[in-house]
C-alpha cells in the first residue's frame, strides 16, 4: 500500500486482496489516447492505436494496483473513454478521426489543419475524450434530453440557478439513499455492526415488498451519484465560462418514457457509453456481412452491445479493492449476467410487440392499458435483474460508507428495523 492510501472498508478479520499490479497500464492508456488523437497522422496509425487500446484494456482489467477505493474507482470508470476512442478509430474514414469529428460551431474537419501535438489539436483531442455523448459535436448520440427547444439559447444565469436547485435536491437524495443502503444492506441485525463477511450479502428479503424496495434502492444509487457529479461539473464549467449551458443538457431523460426496457436504456438512462458500444456492435455486424435493417443485424447489434458493456463493467470490478474471501467469479459474473438480462428482456418484449401486431393488425393502437402494462413489465424486469449486479457490489462493500461528511436523513433512517 502506498503512503497516503485510504483503504476500502474492511471489518476486522477479513483483509483485502493484496494489490499485485501497477498503475502503469492505466496511465499508458491515457497517453495512448492523447497521442493517437493529438499526434500526427501516419500510415498504420489506426492499426497501432486499436492494438494498443485492446492490449492495454486487457492489462488494465486484470490489474488491481491499490486498496485506495477512490483512486481505484477513478480508473475503473475510465473504460467508456477508451472504448469510445477505440470506436472512433475502428469506424473512421480514410482521413481518420480528424476528418470525422468536429464541434458544430466550428468548421468541418478543422482538426486536419491542426499541427500535431499543438495546443489546438491536443485541446480538440481532450474535448473528444471527455465528451462521451458528443454534445454539439458530429458524433452526438440520439435522444439527448433538452431543457429548451432545439435552436433556442438558454440564459446562463437561469441555467446556473436551476442547476443549483437541482444540486440541493440531489444532495438530499444522495444522503437518503446512502444512509438507507448502509443500514439495510450492510448491518448485521444481531450486532447492529457491519457484517464480518460480505460473501453472502444480497438484495434478497423474505418479504416481497422489501425485496422490491431493496432492488430499487440499489438501482437508485447510480442515478443520484452519477447525476450529482454531472451537475457539479456543469455548474463549474458554465460559471467559469469554460462551456455554455447548451453543452450541458440533462444527463437523464424522463422516467415516464420508460414503458419498455429498450426505452429505459434509449430514452431515460444516460447515454455516456452508447456511442462507443453502438459503433463496436454495428461494426461487428457489418464485418460479418449482415444486411442493415434485418432482424439478424439488429439482434447481433443488441446482444453484442450489452455483452461488451457487461464485460467492461464486470472487468472494472477487478480493479477495485475486494475482501480476500471474495473470488473473481463473485466479483464479476453477476455484473455480466445483469447486462445479458437486459438484452434478453428487450428481445422478449420485441417478440411480444411483434406478436400483438400480428394478432391485432398493424393499424391497431394500444390503449392506456399498454402503458400501464409496460411500466409493470419494466419494474418486474429490473426487479429480477438488479439483484444480480447488486450482490457483486455488496460483496465489494460498495456503498457501506456514506459519501457525504454530514447527514440529514440518518436519524430517520435509524428508525427502520434491521433484518427486513
């Protein structure tokens, strides 16, 4: 352990897996991306970049180098960035990413004129690395939520005021969710202390009401924790004049649109990994000679996207500190199965909708009952899937310690009985 490291929470008696790796491949991955995008164009750059990212990705995901949870988590969350860089090169035109990617307020193919490793080209490269959704760039993802109508400009003062209000709400919700998670997931009812071993922790409950509540409490965590970081960054960026309000559209859509599992992922959930996954999965289908628009192409794309997402999410767990009695399978398999569950759910709901149209006719319009049924279906689908991923995170004790240095919710949360 390095000096200054803060170990992940681990009860007395259960140590952590000893780090046996190095931070080197993680830092090299960042340098490779900057050099590939910000450096010179040359013959073989695409092949060299793809090979380097694939090789370093494998090295990063089997390379726990610290027991400092904050530092490890920083690098565990880096894969969406290099997946997108990989996709940019795999699907690039003969001119490379410089000929494909530019800000919509700037000139087309502007990066082709930038000198290699110049400030302008490195700034262009960094902008691409951090802008996962491609907001106001040529690679912007679809279904980006908007606060104002297309083409309208949002007032800077109004934006900052709304974001500050949003931040206050998110602080309250992060506090509530983290306190509930800490109490309901990690405290032993017999001792009112954290479980000595996390090996058998799960979201299960003998009562279906609590089983449902625990599943969606776990699911709410990423929503609020990701959102609050995004809102803080947007406030800082706009307040300092680094960006405009238009560069920070809402990260999540409206939950009411999630009447199917497909719409949950396409319309509601953040789209920060969508572009990279889509380019990789459609590229595979195209390489295999599948015709676009066919059922085979569509479902190859669907299953590949969720499988790749599952593999990267699962692999990132190996970077995080874990109790010594937790095996590699217990740290990864549940995460992968969660994402494959999403592909299966979408396939099933597509089939049901296809069958309905065959029976009722293409012109038949489903009534309100279909919307209600859709919500029930989405709830049940995630109710069965979230425990798969949740068990992995609980074994790693993710969420055991509250992230805020204060709590408004703790006195109320402590009134909830343990062992529910």
